[in-house]
C-alpha cells in the first residue's frame, strides 16, 4: 500500500498534501519521509490529535520540512491561514515555512 500511495503521489504531481501522523496500520512519519523522498518540493501539512504523545515524531517531521502542524480539533481560522500561506507559497515559490499549533 505504501508503494502504491507513493506512485500515485508522483504520478499526479501534487503541490499540497494534508496528512494525519497517526495512520494505522501505516506509520505517519515513515509515509511523510517517503513523500519527501519522491516529492521534495511538495507542501505537507500535518494534522494530529496526539501532539503530546507524538512530540518526537512531529519534531522530526518539522526538521524534515513539514510546512505546518494543525492540532485536532482543527481551528478553522488556523486552517484558512495555512491555506492562504500555501497559495502564496505556490504562486510565488516562497520557501518560508509556517508552524501553527
């Protein structure tokens, strides 16, 4: 399944992905790192309801270029702010990252 997901991602030439870090039976960090491997310029927003439990995993994803972190339940204002920043980044090719908790 992981290989199929990666192939789909590469074939569709995505610019943005929103993903949950807790993806049973998959490992969210492993999946994120695979995305980075095949699509290094893609914008990835991580969502989770387990910020405190997954602190180490989230920190690794941040170090590896995760664009933003949104904690569940997702605050709609934060989500809209992230989406606006992503649109600006994609339109202007601005590499700045945004981390919202």
